[in-house]
């Protein structure tokens, strides 16, 4: 049974039937109690005939008719010291004595269920107050076969009634649940399957309903997630196309650079001092153009590889990443030699190198790196004395091609660094920035998530 609707209908019928069963047993017990009360009342009415007779006696024919009316072998009524009785002949041996007023609810249920399954016929005596007058104690002796037949007939009626109520109730509950839960879930599931096949199709993005419950929240969150995925796929497609274009541009520029290098020898030995003065600037401009295209190509065409985990000393990575910083920037490595993480050394080097080079290129003269480990999380702080980030750079600080704060920058350094940090289960965040410098905080788990367990 794979259908959610079929399983829901079956479970609804089962649980409603279970509820009816819990009602069935008390109902049968209540019927038995009412049956015995009716017999006691009928017996009291029969005894009242004796009270109105002149000598407190009736004929044999009247006694037989009264006992037949009650359905008993004998009837007795006691009030105070007086006692009246009706009996035509000596009754069979009494097998059990029932006193309904002294039975607990569980006993009443047990006696009623026993009467349903018991086939042995027996004579019973019932003693209890008259429903018409509680001061009168009635005692009747009768055969229990009519009682058992009446209970069984009532049980059959209540069973079919309960069955009808259960099926109709279950069906109505099923219709409500199907409308409120199953159909929306099927709609969500169908949409997910269609979107997975064609995520670029905007018409397949979930159109959420106006519901305010959990289904409505799920629809809105799914629509938001699909929109995000579609935008990411679109951006990835555009970046792939950009990568192809940049690869071609990069190839052509390298050829131009080779030609420029050949020409540069002649330009530098030119007798014209103006030519010798501008030659280095031309070459620098070409170098910067090639470097820009190369960095863009590396970012667009780069897929983050699987982590090659090992114990990595943070201090050594910082030292290697800070070698040869541009603009003569100096590195102060304050990371303890014993501080380490379980991560990919190559990727950690890329993170630190991007952060340090960004700071140096932004105008920092001194870059200080410190680190500590707290609650199994390694926190690395990079503080520089540069001019700080511009408002424009702050708006899109971690977005590729948008977060650069310097002319000619791509904005890829911080984007790559954060992406690699998150692949380790950590993060990169800007703590402060201003005219006195900028502080970034890099957090990494001491043990990478892929290494847990």
C-alpha cells in the first residue's frame, strides 16, 4: 500500500473502530444494567397486586400470569418487616446471585461480556432496590437465557451501528485530511519532481497558497528555495560562459604580452627618454590585465575539490601565505606554534593568502595575525592598519565581482576565502573596519565535520 491516501483512510477507519470498541463494552454493560432494572421494576408491579388483594393472596392462574409477565420463577418484595412473594412451584437450583448495586464498573463490563460468549444456561437470583421505590428490596429468580439473548441482540445492533458510524466518520475525516493535507503534499511533491527535471524553467517555481499553517509555510519556503536554486544555476551558467570568454581573452592577452616583452627590450634602449619613461608603465598595465583575467578564470572554472584532511599548523600556513606581500607590507605572525586544525592545508593556504594579499593591496603596512582555540573552535584574527573598506565595498563585501574596494580589483579574494572556510565547516566574518584598519575573523572547527565519527 504505497498511496498515502489509502494508508490514511485505513488508519482512520482503524482508529475510529478502536474508539467505537472502547465505547461498545460500556454500552453493553449499561444495557445489562437497564435490563435487570426493568426486571426489578416489573417484579415490583407484580407484587403490588398482592398488596391490593383482600387477603394478600391471588389465584394460581393469576400467579402464573404475573410470573409470566415478569419472566421469573419467583418474585419477593421486602419493605421493613413485611415481605410478599409470588411463586408457583419450587425453582431450579440457583447458580449465581447478582446484586447490581454492589458491582463496580469493571465488574459490570466483565459480566456483560461474559454473557455474550457464555453458552451455559443457568438460573440466577437478582437482588436490588425497586426502581419505583428504593425502600422496597426486590428479589427475583429467573433463567438467564432471555438476558443473554437480549444482550447479544443489542450487541449486534450496536456493532453494525458502530460500524456505520466508524466508516462514515472515517470517510468524512479522510476527505477533510485529503483536502487539507494529502492534496497539498501531492502538489508539493509533484512540483519538486518537475522542478528537479527542469530547474531552469521559471514556470515550475512553486506558487504558494495563502494558507498560514505549516503547509503554507512549506510552500513559501519551497518557492524561495527554488528561486534561489534557479538564480544560482543561472549565475553558474553565466559564469561558465564568462569563464570560456575569459579563457580566450587570457590566451590572446598572453600572446600580446609576449609580443610586448619583445618590443620592450627595444623601448628600454630607445634614445628617446620619453619612450624609456613610459615603457615600464605599458608593461605593468599589460601585466595587470593578464593577472585580472587569470584570477577571474581561476575562480569561474574552479570546482572546490574534496578536502584532503591532515593536522595543519596554523602558524606555518600564515608564514608561508605572507611571503612576498605586495607594496612592501609586513606580517606579524602571533599565532602560537602549537595551534592546529584538522583541515586541507592547500585550501587553508589559499584562505590566508587571499586575506593577507587583500590587506596589503588595500594599503596596509602591517598585518597582525593571532589565533586561539575555544570550545573546539579555532578563531584566527587578521588585523591591519590600512585605510579601511569603503561603503561600496561593505555593501557587497563577500560577493564575487562586486566586493572589491580598490580599482582594478575583482572582489574574488574574500569570496574565495569565505567559500573555502565554509567548506571546512567554519566561516569568515568582518569584525570591524575604519580609518585605523580592518579586522577579519576566521573560525574553523578543530576537527573538520567530514572527519567526525
